[in-house]
C-alpha cells in the first residue's frame, strides 16, 4: 500500500509499490564475469528507496553511490550508477538510495 512521506522542506512523496530486486545487466562479449549472477536487492527503508548489488567476485568493498540533487518532483526513485558494469566486473558491491 502506498505511503505518504514528508521531506524536511514539507514536500510530500508517495512511495511506489515496493520491488525487492531489479534486473541484471545484459551480458556483453567483453564481460569478464557473468553479470546475471550478482545478488541484487531493492526496496524502501525508513522512507528512502534503495538498491544494492553484490557481484559473485566481491572483493569485500562497497561503493555508496550518491546521485546528488534529484529535482523538486514528488517521485521517490533511485537508479543504478552509470559505472555499474565496471563496478560489478571489478568486484565492487554498490548501493544507492533516494
């Protein structure tokens, strides 16, 4: 069920239906690891949408992705970083939130 959230500046956000995962990246011939084998999770925790991905070749390090200012709209969203393929291929887990 959607929940109404309030930002510090008074804006309201409606949480979308909660997905618990997201799609694997399509493989490319140049990939050195199987992109579909990574563990992926998503959801909403304490009013923030999040995504996290851990590759099978995880090196024990986590990159926290901060996307910066997301505008003044009321959509609560998060997206993978542009360097996602590189991070997974080199063994870094990543996480991002709204």
